[in-house]
């Protein structure tokens, strides 16, 4: 397994380089203009000068190589400098966002706390709720619990966050003024009171996001458990006199986890991708909002960098899922 | 109606409220929300309204436009004119005199050298300055003494109030930006995020596209202002949620540009926590007629160029009929309410420059039909007009925006009533208003028969705005589809008149020419079909006093005068 | 597969095919029958409804705007006075068609790639690399490029409406198959090492037969779940595409769009969000129950009981 992991990690490098190139070409081809959000009262000659100042007139391959150099060489050096206090990176041009004229990594780091607090927590809550719901629904198929679970999760999934988010605000921020409708990213948690405030402002967006995760994951969990409950080994285990708890949670669950692990692993990178619509509605302004505003503003260095970080996470998480398959079912071999 | 009543109420409340100016910082915190988040605090690097207005709290110009569009001195004692000798008689220079004892927020004195530097900064060749049009025709900036700024022009400049005037062109500190000239401008992140200014507030923390925190400027020239000690400027989300935060939940004090249907705003205002306010500027929502043929059958490079006149819309009677079929009053009622007025003018304000052209306001469906009959377009079997075997079919495009899509649907129906079939298309704003020459969907390329958007001009003089419609400014392949004459309107008489406007100094003559130019584009030729003079609707909480909505400058221009009603 | 009970075969003659068994089992599943009935009702309502309710969905009656439910407008009217019932029907046709087609494309593509990648080890690396790539591509620029490249060509060869339809369903399908592919692949990797597959392989069953008879039936349930969830996603994604100007013209109603447009009026006219929200939820729920029933019916271990 270790050699497999190592080989896959090595293989991931050319894959990622290729992915970064394809992302770059795609962004380059996509219609758009970093000056689209500038007012029409700015005349075309001035616009052209502004474009030149952003370095847009250079040929595509030069811009790609420049980005690659900055991403794989300059930014790691900056990181090293920051950790051990050297100044290797002095005078080197970092990846600079067109919207902010500021290094993109500074802004990404600024955005990570609120993204993890809200999107990450929502994902965790969603997974923790979904698994038991899925297991119980499958074990007691067609019981009241199962029916209600099905109903709620399907409604939860078919109601898009642009609707459920606004609904939450209308109910829990306007009609019942219990929670704030706007997330305050400047809040510093340093005592009990500010912690309470943080919990309050997280509640609504976490609820909206967790609903989606729960709905999706509990369906996969239930379906997979149902598949396995009828297998011979379950009968055998029961015949051997094992308790239902052991049969269910050790034997069936383990064998049903493969699709669930896949879905969970696919979802983890999307935590860092942020939750675009929910972030917008509650003004959490995390990585999702950063990505979408950068796309609308055609801030190519920012989009390229975010998309590539995202790609790295996807490749890593899928690799982790593959390793987990092997642990869950030792029969699976990759070599 | 409700909205109107509320607005009246707000005016009354403002008049009665005691102007209790205590001392600086006595009123705690004020919270502003913009649903578009500021990405930079330097108006010279981004012309976006959100960026300019956020920066206007910190950096200030020498003079601003007030809510009526009149110039008011800010960092100077009086506005230079020919009469007071501030503007040279031959209109080739203007002399500003800084107020005495002005200080930057770091405590150093503001001098004329800062103004000279600001001009250098924006006019540097590789700087990509967004406001370089403000410095058009500036030959040099001289500084005879610490407080005197002389701007010399290359030729006579009838309206010399562009450089250092208005929120777009504030003074920046030479000491802070000295290493940021030219291409270096892009790298000065700290200065761009936290400029040192003369305004009422200073930046304490700038999180781009998210939130700005500010505190009162200790060195602000009026020792009693601002009343607020800190200011939070939150960005992001959408207009509806910004409106809710001020009008319904009261979490914020001021919400910018609530582009929402009038009944939605009225309902929010019932929340009782805040008041919507509105003001008018020069923003006009209009339909532009394509004078060239956008047919996809034409080879790329000839499509939508002057080489092929439009097969249907080249006839002035047709354009007029399309305009006559529209009920502008109803459009306003549905889309803008109190924040809109029907208009037939491209230049709706200032009053001096606005033509008295109101012919288009009354809808005239029968007249439109008669005009189309006269033009030879007869009603076919399916109710759609045709001429020489060609169907009267139009493609009508605009950017994505709820109100615009409602307008499209309404106008499509009115045009159907006169026998015109319309296909609608909406395009995301970032593509539509982007100038990407590779995209077929930009408004400059105009691969459609008619399109709708809004535009306005900075300041109060429409010369540059009207100058956009000269023949050579048409977007075409050879200019990479850049150009402002979106309709490809071309009339030598118009070009001559524009040139004359550039030479005329006397204000009443300028107004006369501007009106004539406006009429040539609108009521005479119907190339541009104005629909709505769009105002700005914002909202402030009922406890925030001193708000004066300004559409001619930064909307929050007088934040120094804001106070908490107790 | 190995433990199919023998009694039914003994009872029935060869005239009775496997599909009858499936149908018999499906019939006994109350939820599935109910789901099928609701789904059929929705489909009939949106296809035959406009024949009875003949108001044009795009007709604007400005005087009747923002009116509540009445005899003339059972579901009320919108901010321009368009009849919401007519719009729901017209929108339903598009939304259901888009939802089902896009889901089918995405599930077919996902299953195909997942099975091939899990079953043939040599292709695994390439195909999973491709999956990672598609997961990583930023969606909006990808769609913009697709629209820019193919809209004119498609609308020229299939007409504007059909062209847009093809563009939208393929855009949604092509950008949403990855999850199914990953899930199916994971299952196939495990199945491949099970005894019955090894047994089948040892007697020299060709790969195609192995996949169709032994692998596919056993990965059916996650595929069913993906399919039901996929319909909901497709209906919502369509509205997002149209909103961005990448889909149908703005006056073309779809459920997703009706829901989106109604959000601003949530407080004044809550019924306007209710109808499209209900329609989408009901469709997804009914498809889910049909899926449940089908899955049970196709599982020989359950069918035998």
C-alpha cells in the first residue's frame, strides 16, 4: 500500500501540471475582460492602457510560464522566508491579483478562517448527522423514521440554497430576530461573549449548508447499507450469534462505506472551494465568494491560483479515498 | 405611493432633527453596506463606483460636486473662475489655492507638491491610471508656492474642472506614493489599501472584497467632525440582502444602490428600521439601435460594420415607430418607481443642458402602426410585418438584471402589438460590458439588432459624453472592437458640431450646442431611444442623521457630517 | 446472482420473462407506485395542461399584475401580470425535459467511465486523471467557453430552441458526471475481487458479459441515488445558466427561473415561491420513490422474497 501511495503521489505531479495548463488555456479562451466592471465613462484609450499595465498584452505561453514560475518557485520561497525569517524572495514578483494589486496568497490566507469556520463546520455537521440517519433508515427500511428521513432529505436537496438561505433570513433574522443576517468577518473570538456571537452568526449559514450535505450523504449511506444487508455474510454473522449492533456497525457498515467514502472525499475539496451562493447570501466572504468575484472580474491570476489549489486538493483527496478503499476492503489491490 | 410618502417623511424628519454636533468620535460606530465589495482604495487604479466611493471617505479632491451638481470647495477656499481670476482669460490655465493649515492624516502638511505629484502619478505612461481622462489636455502642474497649484493646459479648456475635482480625482500623498510611479503603481499594495488622506476617516484594516474598518481622522480639518469614532464598510451579497440589513433588521446604517423593484423596497421599508432615499443624476437607461447589419451570414470582419447598413433599422421611420410603441411611464412604474423618470433625452441633466424634448413620453401604438405602413412594412399572414419577403424580426439583447428582463418582456409585447417579432437575449454583465474582442456577446460588438443598457457621464459637462457619437469612434474590427459609438451612428454635421462644442467657452452657447447634439441623436434620428432617467435609491437607518444623497459625486460624500440621532 | 431461488422458474414457463418479475415486484412497492402516479400526473399536467389552460405563458396583462389566486388566475400572476399557472406548465415541460435528459447524460457518462476505469486497470490512471481534471475546472469559464464555441453552430443546425436545449443538457451532463464515475469505480474495484466475479472470470466469461451481467446490476443502487439527486441539480443548474445568459431566453419560463425570480418577493407574495418549489420537490421525490422501487425490483435477492 505504501509503494502504491508513493507511486500515485509521483504520478500526480505530471497530472497536476497538465491540469494547470488546461485551466490556464480555458481561462484564456473564456470571453471576458478584467475591465468589465469599470464604468463606461472611462474611454477606450484609457482602458487599453490599463490592460497593458496588467500585462495582458504578453503572449499566452509567456503568461503561463510566468505564473508557473511564481506559483512553484517564488511563492514557496516567500513561505520559507516567512517561516524561518530569511529573505530569499526579496525583489521577486509574486502572483498579483488584478482586482486588488495585492499578492493573491495574502488574500487567500485572509479568507481561510471564515471558510473553515462556516463551510468546514457545516460539512462536518452534515456528515455526522447523515451517517446515523442513513444507517437507521436502511436498517428500518420503510419505517416512519425512514419515510420522514427520505422526505426531508429530498426536499432539502431540491430546495436550492438561494431559496433556503433567504427563507432562513426571513424567519430567523427578520421575523424572529435571533440571529444576524450578515456575517462579521472582523469579529475576534477572545472571550466567552464573542464566542457566543461567533456561534450565533455561524448558525444560519451552517444550517443551510449542512442540510445539503446531509440530504445527499444520507441517501448514499442508506442505499449502500440496503445493498449489503441482504448479503450472505450478514446471515452468517447473525447465525454465529453476534449482536445486531456488531453485525450492523462492524460488518455491514464497513462494507457499505466505499461509496460513502467516495462522496465524502469528493466533498472535502469543495470546503475550500467554498459555498458560493450561501457565502453570498450571508456575506461570509470566504473562498467561494473570492472565487466567484474573481471570475466575474476576470481576475485571471486569482482564478488560476484558486482553481489550481483546488485541483491539488481534489487529487489528494481522491488519492486518500483510494487508500481508504484498500483499508476497508483488503481484497482491493491496485498493483 | 407608499414609498413616496416615506420619502416625504424622511425629508421632514431631516428638517426637524436637531443638528446636535457634539465632538469628534462621540457617536460610536457607523456601519455601511455596499453589495458590491470594494477591492482597492485607490481611485486611480480602479474606476469602479464601489472603489471610488469607499476611497472618498479617506482621500478628497480640491472641489466636489454637491447634491445639486454645483461645485463646492473642499481643500480650497473658493472655486477658481474667470471672474475671480482663478481661470486665465484665454482658458489655458487654472489656479487653485489650498486652504491654510491642511494636514494629512499622518500629521504632515498638505502642499501643492502633493497635487503636482498626483498629476504625475496619473499621467505616468505605464501606470494604467483609470482616471487619466481627467488629466487630458494637462500640460504641466506648477507650484509657485506651498499652497498654490497652477494647472496649465495644452490649449483653451472651456471646462477646466476635471483634474483634482470630484471623487474620481482626489489628492494623494506624495510621500506615501513616491515609489509607486508608472509600472510600480501595481505593486504598492499597502498604499493602495490604506492611502493617507485628508478625509474624515482613516483605514485601520482593509480586507479586499470583504470589509474595511476605519476610524476618525485625528487631523481632520473640522475639529468637531466626524461624529463617529469608527466606521465599518462591509461589502458583498446582493441588493436585496443589503436592503434587508438596513430597512428590516437594522443591523446596518446605510445601504448603497438598492436596485430592486419599487414594491420590494416599499415592503422592506415597512420594517420601520430605516428610510429609502433617492436622487437623480445623468444615468439614462436606453435602447440603442444598430445602424449596421449584425446578420451571422455576413463574413466575420464585415458583420456589424459600416460596410453593411442595417436592413430594417436604417429607415428612420422604423426606428421612430419602435420608440412610439413604448410606454415609458409604465416602464418606470414597474421597474424603478420613485427612482426613475420617463425621459426622451440622452442628457437628462443638469437642467441647463437638458433638452425640452418630451414627445416620446406618450405611447402611440396607432401612430407607430401607421408609420410602419408608410415605410412599406405590411402585416403578413401570421401578424408579423414584412417587406419584400423579409420578416420584421429583431434580436434584443441586454445584460442580466431582473428589471432589464422585465423591460425586455414588456417591450417585446408592445412591439408584438405593432407587428414586430422580437427574440430576447440576456448576457451576463461581466461578458456584456467586457471588451473582449474574441467574445461575440459584448455590447461593443453589438451582434444584435437592438440592445439596452444604461450610461452616464462624470461631473456636469456632457462634452465628452456627446463626443462619443462621432463617426470615427464606431467599434470596428480594425480598432479591436473598441469604441464608444455603439450604434455606429455617423453624421458629418454631428461631428462638426462636436468640434464646435470643444471650442466654445460661453456656458449658454455650450448648452445650446449640447441640446442640439442630444436632439440629433434622440428625437431627430431616433438612433438612441432613451427610456428612463434612472435615479439612485439608497437607504439609511432612522437613527442616522445628516445623510444627503449625492449622485454627482461620491454618494457618501458628506460622511463627515453624519451623526447619530438620539 | 448466485442465490436466485429456483421455485419461480419451476412454477412459470419460459413465456414469463424476467421483466414481468420486475414489474410484479415493482407493483408491490407502495411508495414506488405512488411516486410513479405523482410523476405521471406532473408530466400529464405540464404537457396536456396548456391544451386546456390556453393563456400564453408570456402574455403580459399589466392591469392584472401581482394579483393573488383567483378564478381567472388560479395561481395568481407575477409582477408583469403573466399567469403563473401557464408559466408553471410551460416551465415544467422544459424543466422536466432538461432534468431527465441532463441526468441521463451525466449518469450514463459517469457509469461508463466509472465501470471502465474500475474494471480495466490499464485505463484507470488516465480516466481518473480526467475525472480529477473535470472536477478541478472552474465551472463558469468552462460553460462560457462551451457557449461561445457551440451556440451559433448548434442553433444553426437544430434551430434556436432545440440548439439551446442540446447545449444546456450537454453542458450540465458534461460538468456533473464525475461524482457518479468515482462512486461506481470504487464499487467496481471492490466487486471485481468478489468470489462470484472471480468464478465468472475463471470460466472465461468475456469482459463485456462480465460487466453487463455481474458488475452493473450490483452497482445499481448508488447509480439510482445519483440519478435522483442529479435531476434536482439539473433543474436548478438550468436556472443558473439561463440567469447568466447561457441558457434559454429571459422570457422563457422554467421552474428554476420562476423560483429564482420569486425570491425577491418572498415576503410580499410567498405563494410565488411555493409553486415552483413544490413542483421541483415533488418531481424529485417521486423520481426518488420510483428509483427505490426499481432498485428493489431489480434486486433478485429481494424479488425472490
